[in-house]
């Protein structure tokens, strides 16, 4: 079972608020009257005391996380070399509209993702045919159980295709609306052989390139000897991006489970735009922190 902190925070804030409100409406006056009559202060019941103390704090945290910025930790190497395992990032929650906490319903439309944005989103699930041949979202990558529940997880990828775009991939080549996306070779990937993710890329002869995705120039990694992702179009995603959907990919192009595998990312699954690395943890055996990445703006 996956722990949904946003839902927990919303529920806890609501519960404490209700306890505090009920006490003020129905019990506070009687307790105060007893205190005035006896000349001694009547202590608040512990649930009321906790609610009065914690509710304002949780409410502020909830509002900041829901409508301003939310912290996330990068769990995998799918966005290397842009973002690495152990990077702690901030996500702008109002770049693509204000959304209801936990439920993610859009309350106010502010903007839409642009090609090249690095976005955090709720994983929509794999596109699988059900028993009637209808395409459904499933948590089972093999599609043996098309009705398997989709885990409530936040994923991070880069927006490659916008609604209406024609996207094609042919091996390591990417085409947007019929034009090949250019990429300049930077050189072999260099890293720390003591780290699993770095060692994997070095052993598979990963190369770093600067990709020119419209007006956004960013680094990607390619290591064809490691894996060959599915080309687009395929059974999961057509060449033309459907309305209300986005094609997203990891910058570590041969080591990323993304739209090439599970289809487009629905607009309603958007969480926000990643914009800042505030801490980069590398572990006790690898120097603790990578200071050069801390404070980096994400492109």
C-alpha cells in the first residue's frame, strides 16, 4: 500500500479543525462558565488542546504544499543527468493551475505545460486492453490483470509532446511534428563508480548530449546497449498526441519507463513544474552531499 501524504495531511487538518470548531461551538462556553464559577481554570480535554495547537500549523503547511511549492525526492535515475537519485527538488504548484489538495481537481486555470518543462505528475497507469478489447489504465505493466489498481505515485519526466503534436521516435532519434530534434554530443558520462546509478551508466558506455527541444536546451543520456525502448507510434500511444494529454520522457532515454511504454500523461494528473534543487544527497560513503547541484535551477 502506498502512503499518500497529501491525503493524510488534508484529512488530519480537516479532523483537527472539526474538533476545534465543535469545541468552540458547543463546549467552550460551558467550560468557561464552570471556570468562572469555581475561580479555577478548567483544563481543555487533550483532543481539543492538540487540535487548537496543531490545526493552524497543519493548515499553513497544507496551503503551502497545495498552492505554492511542494518538496519531492528523486527516487530513480530516469532523469539523469539532469536530476539524480537523492536530489531533493521543489515543485511549483501553481504553474499549471490551482488544484484541490489530494483530489487534484483543478480549481483555477493559470497555465499549461510547455515543451521541455520538467513536470511532476500522478502516474496514470499502463494502457492495457480489457476483456472486451477496450483500452484501460492498469497498474500491471504486463497487462495480465487489466483491472489491477494503479499505485498512487508521483513521477517526474520531461514534456516532449503537447496535445495535437505528432511525435515519432526511431531508436535514439526523436521527431516532433516531422522535424528531427537535434542533439550535440558532449562526451561520455562521467561519474562515481561507487554509486550504482553511475556505475550502470559507465559500464553501458552512456554518452551525454545536449538536446535542443524547441527553445529548451538540456542534457540527456543515451546508452543503447542497456535497453531499447519502444518506438512511437505503438499500441500504447498514437503518433498524434490526444487532446488533454502529454507525451513525457525521462532524460535518461534508455533507462526510463515513460510515455513510450504506458502512453500519454493526462492533464488532470499534473502536480506541478519542477524548478529548483534545494539539496543533493549522495550518502555517507559518497561524500554526503553534491554541493555543485544544490541551488540549481532545473531546465
